[in-house]
């Protein structure tokens, strides 16, 4: 009787091991796991305020041109700006300028943080300003 129980347990363990080995992708590198609904790709939308947040690519503004964005709670300006281009923004709670060489005109702002360099930023109102970059010009208009 003990021999039959031991044999049954050994057989069950072998089957379990074989099934587990067949289900992994490590043993089958050509198999890719199927995507899950939570693994949807995140696509960034630039230059538009969506859900009160926007990321503006300074390099998207053509030389001598401007891009306008209305009121938006949180705005980030990133990238290397094109020479003689302007970014115009309405009222913001938080403006973060990580760009290099951007000219930004913002309406009222509660807080402005500038880790980027060589930027020219004008704003209205009493904004709390943190200039963390180099050679920035930040002034109330």
C-alpha cells in the first residue's frame, strides 16, 4: 500500500513539473506572452491640455512662430527650442520649464520651476519662482 502511495505521489509530482515547464516562456523563447488589458501602451500627447495637464515640445515651434495654449493647471515645457520661437500659455498653477532656449509668455502663474537653461520667461501676477538652471531670465510683466 505504501509503495502505491509513493508511486502515485511521484507520478503526480512529475506531471505537475512537466506542466509547469511547458507553460513557461523560458523554455520556449519563441513564445511571447499574450498582452494583458493593463499593459496598454501609453502614448504621450504634446502641445495640448488634457485633464488639466500639458507637455509642450519647444522644438515643435517653428523659427519665428509661436504656439498658443490656453489655461491649463500644470504645464511642462521640454526640449531644445527653435531660435526666435515663442510659447504662449494662459493661466497655470504650475509651470515647469525644462527646455533650453525657450521664450515662454505665461498669464498668471502660482508657481514656476525652471530646471532648464537659457530660457526667457515672462509672467503676470505674483508667482513663486524657483530658478534651478543657468542663464534664465524670469520676470513679471
